[in-house]
C-alpha cells in the first residue's frame, strides 16, 4: 500500500500541494536483485551497504530486502535526498538512498577522479533499474554528478577533447541507466583566456554531446559555482550566456548549489534575499531551466568565494534560509540534494544525512506554520533551535563534533574534495 502511494506520488509529480503527508512505513519485503560480484570499481571511499549477502562468483542472486529496517519515506512535493555512495556498483546507490529516507539522490556513475573507468555491465544496469522500480524512485529525481576532472572550458584543444570524451562517457552511462539528468561543473579558463572564450567552448561541447547522443533524453545540467579563481559559473549571467549558445534548449538546465551561491555573494539568509536571488536567476537564466538543487550550508561567509560545505543549520547560511527554500513552491518537483559532510567514517550508517533529510522534510511540511508572522519570534526561534540541536547531536554521535572548526578530518572524502576541486584540469 505504501509503495503504491509512493508510485502515485512520483507519477503525478505532486506539483501543486504544499501539505506533506507521512507515508506509512514500508514493511513489505521487496524482491530486489542483489549484486554480489559486480564490484566494478571503488567509486568512493565508502563501502556499499549490502555486503552481508552471500558471495557467488559470476552471477547475481535475487534476495529479499527487509525494507522495514529502512526509515520512512515522507511524501512531499519537495524531493529531498543526498549524494550517496555508489561503491561496489551504481545499483548500490539506490539502496543507500532508500536507507536514509531520501526521496531523491545523486551518485557518481563512474570514478569521479579517473579519466577512464570500466564500462557499466549489463548486470549493473539491470540491477540499477530494478532497484529503482522496487524502491519507487523516479529517474526525474536522480541527479548524477559528473567527474571532477572534466573541464569543457579548457582552452587547450587536446585537453578539452580528453574532457569531452569523459563527459560523453558519463552521459552515455546516465542514458544506459534510464536517467534523465546529468550535473557537472561548467569549467575553468585556467587563467589563460577570457571567460567568454571558455563559455563558448563549454556550449560547443554541450552541442556536440547532444549530436553524439541522438535520441537520448539526458539533460545536461550546469552547476553554479562558488567563484574562486578562474572558474566559470558563479555568476548567473554566465550560466545564462552558455545556455543561450546551446542549440537544443530542452536538453540543458541548471542545478543551484546553496553553498556555492552564498559563497559567490548571493545572500539567501533572509526570505527577501532568497527571493531576490531567485529573481536574479530567473532574469539571467530562466526558472524553467532549474532542474535541481544542492542543499548545503557553508563553512565560510557570504561572498567568501570559498567552496566549503557544512551541515544544514550548522554553517553561515543558517536553518532559516532552508526553511524559506523548503517553503518555496518553485523548488518543488526537482531533486534537492544534500552534499554535506556525513562524518561517519566507521559506522557508514549515514545517520547525519538521514537526520538532515528528516529536518528538511519537517521544514517543508511546517514552514508556513513556523514562519507565520503572528508567531512570537522567540517561539519560532525555539523551534529552529531544537531542529538544529537534533542535527548537532547526530553529527556528534557520528564523530563529527568538530564540524564547526572545519578541520575536515571526518568529512566524507568524496564530497570534501568536491569542495576543494575548483581547479579543473
Ligand atoms: Zn558539484
Ligand atoms: Zn554542489
């Protein structure tokens, strides 16, 4: 029954309602193909969650997964999730998302730090697809992240070609998995050329990729950046200009990262600031191009140009800003992905993400109430305080009590490098 409800929600997109209902806990055991020997490569630093299955060389077995051990999935028009591990095979990302109660997720479709990776196997692909179905995930809410090595703005022809091949390979993997979106960092001038030259290279590569993947539905999604060095895309106008040069407009979009926009100088802390930022995005890019968001707090101040992700409510953006975002109907029906530190180097339970997702879902279901102007400010403040306290406690339990200091020792490695990897090649 619960599964049916989730399916319906996905199909209908739930675009209009602003109420959020708790779905009943999924208690049925679903048959999900478990891959045991298809460890194509280690895509991240983390281990996959399904290691307890029996090992048999060369074939996959079908085993029941007890979904009752997974947290409840909330039905909401705001599709909150996280960038989860695909270690052991892309199909494991689907389970990892479900394990933390995510309604959306991101993953790497190959090693994010290698130029070439073994191709996806038929088994990877079929298992990914069957798990998507069994666990009621709609491809519309899956936002794969591209390799960090890719720089389509590289002025060097040979190096740009290398990046393009890596980019094209990512797109083909997304297509094979039945996915519809592909998020990547636009690129860098490397300080060698004017931004406009790199922007044209990026648009040319996107146009070429569309020609090289005829019939594919995958939308190329440019991410806004924090603005350090020679990186393209911290200014919405640059993203808009790249899109203007793309021929097939239905296959290009933008993902807005809250940490990046804040670091780039868009002050989204107040509701007015958030609204004027969205207005600026609409003016320079167009809201119809918004295909996803990355929800991250920031370890550094507004305009710092530093890309340092922090947990929701713990950084400089503050939890109130996420309340505005999660009350905004314009942010419904797109993947809203956490790329926050998970801290859990040993347990791998990803409790921090599960808690952040829970808190964001609470915000989306009750923001109207929380932000009701008639409420005394101290009552509203106390509610935010208690939600933040919840997050802090889980971070501490995960061994990340020092998150505020930004030492980074316990930050999930893949995402920590995400923060640092502004220098594309
Ligand atoms: Zn990114
Ligand atoms: Zn991001």
